[in-house]
C-alpha cells in the first residue's frame, strides 16, 4: 500500500485514476491546482506524485524539483497530453522518475507505479546509514545532491566514471570525492591533464619508456598509468587525447596491462578510472575525433555537473563558505557580507562558474582590505556593469542596455524586486523549511519571517 498524490486539473482522469489505484488499496489525495498540489506534497507523506504539465496556474515541470525536495522525497511521474522530446528531457533532468503520454492505459499506469514502489523498497533497504565525505563540494540543491549521490555510487563500485560539465564547475572536486570515498582512498590519485600533454611525449608520459627508447630518454621512466596501480587514474579533459593514443589506452582498459615505449614486456596496472570533459564526446564521435568504443568504456556511470547559473539556490552557501575559507587562508577575521553584495552576485550570469566565483570573491577581499564588510563596490567594475546590463535586460528584454540604463528603477525598488525573487526561490527550494532557509540565506529566522511577510510569500 502506498501514499499517492495526483496533481491534475482533468477531473475525469483524476476520478478514473482514483478508481484504478483505490482498487489496489493505495491511499490517494488529489489537487486540481498546481499550488495546492505542492502544498499537499510539503505537508504530507507521499511515495509517488502523478503530475500534469499544463495546469491552470503553471507548468508542472517547473515544480518537479520542489516536490522532490519535500520531506517524503516522493518519486514524480509526469503525465501529459502534450508530450514532446524536449519536455521529456527537461522532466527527467529535473528529477522525474517517468514521463507518460495521455491517454495512458490502466496497464501503463499500474506498471509504472509498481516499478517505482519496488525501486523505493530496494533503495531504502540498501541505503547506507553512513554519510559521504563531501567537504569541498558545497550546495544542497536537487541537481548537486543528485551528483553527490552518483559520486557515492561510483565510489562504492568499480564502474568507470565520466564527469561532464562546463569549465569551472568543479569536475575535479567530484573526481577527488569519488577517490576519497572509495576503497582506493589510501593509494595514489593520479591526474592526467590531457589538454597539456606535449604531442610528441603523450605516449611516453602515459605509458612510460625505457632508456634509449628515443632521443633524450636517458633513463627508465614509469608512466602515469602505471603510477595509478591500485589507486585512481583521473583523465582530465579526456576529449583532448589524440586518436592513436585513444586506441592504445583502450587496450590498457581491456587487459589492465601497460607496455612502455621501447619495451616488449608489459606490466599490470589495475586502477579506478575517472574521466572528465567539457566537450560533447558523442558529437566528437560523429565527427570522427573520438573513438566510440572508448566512449562506451568511459561512461559506465556518468555524472553531469550543473553550471552555477542552474543552481543559484546554492549561491548564498557558496559565497559564505568561500569568504570564510579565503579569509582563514589569509589569516584574517572572516568578513561580513552585505545584502547588496549577495544581490550583485545573484544577478550575475557566472560564465566561469564556481571557479570564477572564487576568484571574484578573492579579489573583493583583497580590495576591501581592512574594511570588515564586503560591498558591491569591492567587485570588479566590469562585473558591476554586467550586473546592471543583466538587470535591465530582465526588466525590458527589448530595450537596448545602453539606453535603458537611464530608465533604471531607484536602487531601493531594484533591491526589493531582487529580494522577492530570491526569497521565492529560497522558499521553493527549501520546500518551506524556514530553519534551512535561514541557514542558507544567513538571515535570522525573525528577519526571514519579516521579509517573507513584507513580500507576501508564504512559508
């Protein structure tokens, strides 16, 4: 018996689903509006939520994350009469378990439900009570939590792992996290920066060489692959490996042996393999620049690290952690952070992701000097200009940024607009948990309640 929530404005379908699922002795609640459904999910204990897309008060897909983050962490099945590939991709990316097109058959609904309930049963039974070492990975958003869960699965298995993400998102942090939580944690973590390997020495650096193998080889040299024996080999920017080396590395993966340049003998090397890239390897395969057989071997398990702009709910925690850590490294007292400083960083697009955030904050601390609080004036001028341009573009997409600057709202109005936008996202992400929202935002509970009341936001 399961607790099920149906969020759909189609009364006929809802009544039909109630009859079907009641016959299976499940407990069922329904909501004909999206907002009502999300509130029910927050206040109740549900195993499964059947969620329509086109609701009178919004798009169901936009609320998948909020529903998944409610206390019972229900699985979400999207049911829609307007199914399309992009919608299905977005739903699955946001955490949906299944995506079903209306009109769905009774058999299809029951089959999906039974599969989900079996999945939840086995997942709970096999869940480990101990946590995972993730000290350097900051954030609690649904997408970053999903990455951490996959990191844990990779660490506890022998699966080759491919980490995908834009430059600066923290791919190496996840690679190190896998290593540090794996049985190989006490052994070597060998990093191979494929993008910086000298073209004429790639094979030698990876596989090693013997004395006299080529001009300049004055002694025997162990390669990076052999150094990773019984540890972890991390191929950073694996898309930059030359095709000929890809072929030879594939053989290493197949028989776990390495042959040094200029040597006829092979040596064993068993290691945990992690690769990372910011490039589209599938596209490279189609273009003939990456071997499909190697790609298949690399991606037994894939972790897609989101860009910072797609997990802005993590930004307050990232900012606070970074300021604390950088001040500690400099041997100074931790600086306070003004609300204006948070606002400015929240409005920026972050093309360089977390790496850029760290550099910006580092520069702000240096510019602030003896000043105890960080203000927007401590940010780079070009960044402050971009923040204003982005704000103008959001308020009037058709306006020319240079002309629109003259029509900027008063600073107080602008801040209130951003405060409301931030608070709405904060409450949505924390599923109304004021304690957690207070910790993330750095505001006291009383101040948070005051702001929520001021902007008419329920918690």
